């Protein structure tokens, strides 16, 4: 198992999405979003190679993988390291993902 370590950018992405959920819905929806992120992190930690390498090829970022959250349209982008996973961004799937990842 490799723990997930969000970068400052990923933490800011999660905070922004949480606040968006609070403003557009309510605290229950926002808390369920955090649960979805936690579930994604748990899966990635247990199975780091299962994330899609699609954007790694497209953006020429070796080792970049993507895992989609359940029930929320967010993608978690990460790099596998020897002892952990660097979560580099958590982005809405309708965002210009390549632009945010460059």
C-alpha cells in the first residue's frame, strides 16, 4: 500500500470543489464529495497501477495516471513514487484537463 500525498495544488482543488458543493447544494453533498475523494485515495493506495495512463501519453508526463471518483465528476491525477503516490491535481472532468496539467 502506498499512501496518497496531495500536493498544494491538489489540496486547493479539493477545497474549491468542496466549497462549490456547499454553495450549490448543502453540507451533506459536500461531505459525500470528501468521502468520494477518500474512497478514490484508498483504491489508488491499494492498486496504484489501475489508474489510466491516457494523459501521460497525451501530455508526455511519464508515469501520470488518472482515477475517476464515484458519484462525482472529478478526476484524480497522480504519480507513483517508490513509497507513496503524489496526487498532483483533482479536477472536474469537464475542465480543460490538459491545460490544468501542463
